[in-house]
């Protein structure tokens, strides 16, 4: 036997199906080659059929005969996937080796799977499964149809299958199914067929069909051998066609798998569907037409819906029902979908899907996932599935009540045709209301809006336009007459019944939501081409390059001209004038933009004004007075903005009075007015204006002045004690200017103020209670025992309840006010973030740092303000400080900002704030000197040296503070990061750090260690490299380092109070060793290194009794070798 095949038998038992298949393929190919070679060597006179083991060995190659025995013997094994792998290989081997007879295979199989009384239950189970898998392999290999096969062999198989089905009920289904697989092989041989069928009837049937296994077998006989008489099995049926309408009730009873005599569920219920469902469903779903059977709807209603999903059905049958739905769903057409989404099914589905404590919740969730997968694979059924889930048998708010996103996910799978069909369905629901319940209209509007607002749903410009037209029609117009046979979505249909006022408001609200979504919608064709657009510049534009806002206005104007519609509101003359003026301006702007560069036009001021005017015109349709007011202000601002551009040209000298008027107007820049308008939008109820604020601010941000930024920062810095009206009116009215220096406030003062406030509230409450008592004639100061009558007490209770109710209302109002203020600040902070992102190289960005640090400092630590503070910190730390673009500036105020950051760090109360200060310090260093390190030489420009000197002065002061105090909030990472990233330009900090190499100058030993670490970072990253300049500077400062080292060691050997512990001395000696080695590396060979150092004192450390660590002695030895 070849040893090359042995490993393959092990691989056949692998858990991995792909490994098993690969091993089986390799084994069969090898054995086929062996058998072909062996057959070529046989004499023609030899027997051609191996019906005994001796002939098996003679007619088969040794590897083949071994394989047959090995595979049959391995079938009872329960090791990993042995049964599956061995039966697969056995099936293929028996199929290709024709000389092996069925008799010898059965003899070996029965021999290897024989059960004895001494076996345990598990061993008997293994033997049964081994024999069953062997018989399945024999049937699948086609050995039954061979000429050498005897009828007795087939009968033997049938008898064995019946014996196993009787022995163990859990094997009955599989055994019957193997018999069904035998039937197709009996078609050709009438002799085998008669005796085999006779034996099957004798063993497996005892009268009419009573269970699902017998039903499966009868269907197999009818399908494979239609000429066989099964009338006895159908004696109590109306006909021999199981799917005939009159037989469906009996069929349903059998498919429930409940015995007819007890009508009780079987104890050995299995979660898998019975195999009989496959042939039954294939009759309906494989496309073949059969007029003699019941319709699919009749079959499904009786056999599945009324059986599996009945309200009294068991959990087990409902579980089968879910599996049946999953099995038929991928094979149904759109027209057939309603047949399975019945009342019973939808009730069971929704109930189990809505709560994770339901017994069949996981099964329902799996069915929901299958529904989504079917829609994903077949785009044609998406609309049908959605309408079933939301239709009369489902629920309009299916996703909400089931706490899933099934419908939303289905919508993402639909193509443009299906989405349009769904919109038509929604429009019909909105227009033709079946009942007085107007929530259906609200639901339809919400679903329409979802199609636009959801980023996952693919958009197509055609249906988007129709949807916008639909919303505008019913938001602002009444329909006089309907168009005959027109679309509910794109045509004009009169609602029935008429829209109520709430319906109209809902249409206007959804219109605004859609308008917001359109402002963020990229061109649909561009999305199809690139899937995801990397730029946001095209958001809000159609495929033709037109603004959606302009497109919406054009739709409104076209509807105004329709004779079938009448506007609900007649605008005033002032509104008409303001609107007409705005549209004239838009026309002028569009003419200007047509002449501009297409790459820059979307970021131009002209585009910003166009977006503002168009959206405000549309806003005036909903809020006329507010829209006109803002339009008037915006028009004035527009005229001033473009008037300033024309003034730059040559003009005649104006009169003194005109000059004074112009100076007054120029005191307030138009951009400041625009910013003020945009900030006011943030407090507006309209979602359009809120969205417009950020969209337009991004366009105008490059025009912002210092005054504009201060206005935003003043809003962020405003305290909570101010009135809501005062804050929301803007920061223009505030005269107080904050100091640029960051001063920390003791938070205990805030707590005391809160306590005082609570005391005031309690005193006020006491007064109200006293007034209530007095009103009922009760003296609160009266200590007499006179009782109060019941009526007075009841009246007092009512007034007391009213007092507490009012107190609660005031408390809730105050809380709401705080939340509104914080929400408003969050939105304003969003504008600041946009400014910093769009204008990263503008020096004004630096003006944000100190005011925002003040905001962090002054905002009290409350749960309601926490999100706002986190947003400010995140902006400074992650967005501003880590920006790849930054301004380059060396003005004095930049160093003042750096100083303010360090002052803030000296009072930081958390690591997060320290990290923020660290990142800001590095960011400011980039702004001053750039993002790279460089040498400071005699050729360095004077301005650069001055900037370095000023910057390092700030760091030097922070180092002195850190080194001289034992405890300070200032985090050393701020110094460490600078030295690690920019060691060359930070060289001058050595003058400060060397002082603290002396133990006497440091607050503690840890600070001394930090001084060693920081000086080492600078020196090791600059000295001994390519630059001789830093080598010379190093040798120049070396005596100072040696002097400090001498002082520290001398102090440590003499002064017990300030002595270094052994660990600290070990690190200190290592530091000196590093410095001496660098000195040796860069010094001329003629220089005596000992001249700088007090070698005798340093080497004496190893002889001191306090420092007996081997590492200290090793350092001294290394130093001695350097100095030798």
C-alpha cells in the first residue's frame, strides 16, 4: 500500500469541508490510477466481479481494497467530520470501480457496523449512523443499477433501513428519505422493482398514510414510479392527488407531524423542516403548471398559514413557519408576495420581532434578515416587500414597533423604478384617506421625507423633483380640480377628505426637512460614477450644475401659474416687493457667476448670497414677516458689500457730510452683519435656516474680520447667569471685554453661589406657603392647639399643591433655558470649527486660542455643560493643534498666546487639559518657526533668532516653575515633546536645564532625574552628528555640566538630607557616563578629558558604603576607562 495516501485519510475527518473535499478528490484520483494499472495486469480469464473478500483483493489494487475496508470501517467513527468525509470518498470510489459488487460492500458494511448487547448507548448510536451513512453512499454511487446487483441485495438494504427507522425514531426521516432515493434506480429493472416495492409496502406501510415520513415515501413513489398502485395508502383520502383542494385539510394535519390518534405534539420535536416540504414546494415554485392541484394560495393558507401561524399554534410549529417563509421567499415573484404575508404571519412576525424576550425573537430576526437579503439580490421585489410590511396586514410604523431598521434597509435596496412605485403608493395613501385617522397622512409624509434624508437610499433626480413638487403643492396650495387618470405623485389630485390645518403644517415641516436634505445632496450622476464624493463643494447641486434651492423656487413659480391650484395665502405688497428685489439680485448674481471660473465659483461670495436669498424667499412662504425682515436686512448688506468693491475705482471727491455718513456705515463691516444674521438663524425654529447658517458661513468664512470672530467668541464666553434674551440677541450689546490673560477661578466660589441661590429659593417657597396658609386663615406663627377644620385644610392642600407645581415649572423652565443656551453655544462652536478648518493659514485662527481657554476655565462643571466643554477641548486639541496647515507669524501676540497656554497648563486639573496644552504649544511652535527642526548658526536670520529667544523664554519660565516646586499641575510632557521633536532649535534651553543638574537647585530627586533626561535628549540628538557647530557649543557648556555634577555628588556624599538614593545615583552616574563618552567622541585627541571633571570625587562614589550597586561600580569603571 502506498504511504502517500495515508495522510489523506486523516484529512477526510477534518472539520473544514473544503479540506475534506480536497482530500477526497486527491484520494480518488490516486486510487483510480492504481486500479487502472492493476486491471491492465489481470488476465482476461479472471473473474470480473468481486462478490467476496478474496475476489475483492484479487481484482482490486491493494490500495483500493484497503481503501474500501478503511472507509467502511471509519463510518462509525464520531471523530470530527469523519462520517461526512469517509462517506464522500466511499461514494466516489464505489462509483468509479465497477468490479466491486453490492453484495461484498454490504457484507463488509454490516460486519463493521454490527451491534452487540455489550455496547454502550453511545457505541450503538455510532454503529447506527455508520451503517446509515454507508447505505446512503451505496445508493448515491449508483451500485443498485449494476448488472451484478441482485434483488436480494436491494431487499437487504430496505430491511436494514426499516430496522434502523424502527429502532431509533430520530433516524426514521433519514431512513425513509434513503428509500425515496432508491426509487429512481428501480425504473429500468422490472424484476427488482416489483419485489422491492412489495417489500417497501410490507415494511413501511400498514394501511393508509398516517405520518409525514409515509407521505414523503408515497410522494417519492408517485414521482419516480407513477405506475405503482398506491390506492391502499390513499384509502381514506378523497383522491390520490395529495395537493388536490379536497385533500388539503388532511395534508395539513399530517404536515403538522401530530399523530392522528392523540393529536398531541411529538415529544421528539426537531427544529429542522421535514424533507417532504421540498417535493411539495417544488411542485408550486419550479414553474411547471399542473391544473389538477390546488392553487398556491389555497395550499399556503390551509397547510401553512392556518396551521403554522395560527394564534394557538405551538412555538415549534411557528418556528417551522418562519423557516417555510424563508424557503419560499427567494422563489416568489412580486405578484406572489402578498400570498405569504398574511394576517396570521404578520401578527406572529411583529409580535416576536418587537421584543427580545419573546421565545421566537431570534427566529423572527433571522426571517427579517432573509427578507432584506432577498430584496438585495432581487431589486424587483423590494417595493412588494415594503408594501406588505407597511400594508393592511403589517403596520405603518413597522420599524418603530419592532425596534428594527427592516423597512429602512429594504428601501436602500430598491432601484429608481421601485422607489417611484413606493412614492406613488405613499402619495395615494396621503391623498385618498380611507378613514378619518389623519395619522396615515403624517406617516406618508414621514416616509417620503425619509427617502430624501436617508443617505443610504440611492437618489435619482427624477423622483426627487416629483417629490419636491408634491410637497410644495400641498404645503402652499389648494387643489381646485383634479387631473383625470394622472399620477398621484407627479399629477394634480384633490385630497379626499380635504387637508386639515395640522396636515398643512406637517407638509410645510416636511418640505423644510427635504430642503435641508437637498442642500447636502451631491449630484446623483456623480455619485453613481464615483460611489462617494471626496468633496462637499458639489453638495446642493443638481446634475446640471443648478442649485437645488433655485430648482425648488422654479417649481414653486411653475405651480403658481397652474390654473388647477390656488395659493392659500396672498402675500402683502411689502413681501412681494422684498421677494421681487431678492430675485432680481439672484439674477444679477447668476449673471456674474456665469463669467467666473467654475472651479472657484462655488466658494465665492456671490454664491453665498445666492443661497441666502433663495432660501429666505422660500422661508417667507412659511413665515412671511420673519422672511421679509431678514430679506430686507440682507439686501442692504448685499448692496454695501458690492458697493465697497466699486468704491475702489476712481470717483469724484465726496462732500464732507457724505464722507461722515460713509465712515459711520463702514464702522460696521457688511460681513459682520452677515455673521450676525447667520448666528440668529441658529436660534430659529426653522431647520432650513439652521442648516443654512453652517452652509453659508463656510462660504463667507474667508471674509470674516477680527470683530466678527470676537462676536462669536463673546457668545461662547457669555455666562449662564445672563438672561436668555440677552444672550440670543447676540454679543453686540456686551460692552465687557475679557482680558487675554488666563486667570483660574476657585470653583468653591461657584459652589457657594449655588448654595446661596438655593437658600433664596427656599426662602421664597416659605413665603408662598405662608401666604397660602394666611389665605385660609391659618397663622403659621400660632402655637395654640386649635384644630383646623377639614374644609380649610382641603383648600390649603390645593393651594400648597399649586405652589409646588409652580416651583417645579420654574425649575424645569430654568433647566430648559440652560439646555437651550448650551445647545446654542454648541452650534456657534460649530461655526468656529468651520472657520478654523476653512481658514487654517489665516493668522486670525490664533486669536481663537486664548478666548476658548477662558471658556473652558469659566464654564462650570455641570452635566448640562459637559458636552460643550468637551467639544471646545476636542477642537483645540485634535482639530486646531493637529492641523497640517497653519499660519506663519512671529508677531509679539503669538508669544503672548503661548504664554497664556503655559499659564493655563500650570493650573490644569486633568491629563486631558495637559495634553491639550501640549498639542497647542507644539502648534504655536509650528506657527512661529515652521514644522521642521533646523540648526541655529551664525547664518540664521536675526528675526528667526529673536523669535526663538522669545519662544524659549516662555518654556524656560515653565521649566523653572516645574523644577523648583515639588507639586505642580504643569505636566512635564509639554517640555518633553518640544525637546524630542525640535532638539536643535531648543538648544538654548540647556542654559536653564544645566542649573537643575545640581541637586541643591531641584525640588526633589525626581526633578533632578527629569533635568538629566531632558539635557540628555537635546545633547544626544545634536552632538556627535554631522554638525561641528553643536559639537563646539557642547564643549563650551561642558564645564557647567561638570560643575553641576560635582556639586550634586559632593552634596550627596556629605549631606544626608539631600543625598541621592542608590537608584537615583545609578541613573546619575549613567548620565555622566553618556556625557563623558560624547565628550571623548567630539573632543580633539590631544585634549585631556580630566581637566573638566573632578574625576577623583566622581570615582569615589563606588567606594562609598551607600552605593554598593554593581551598576554604579560599572559606571565608574567605564568613566575611568574614558579618562585613562
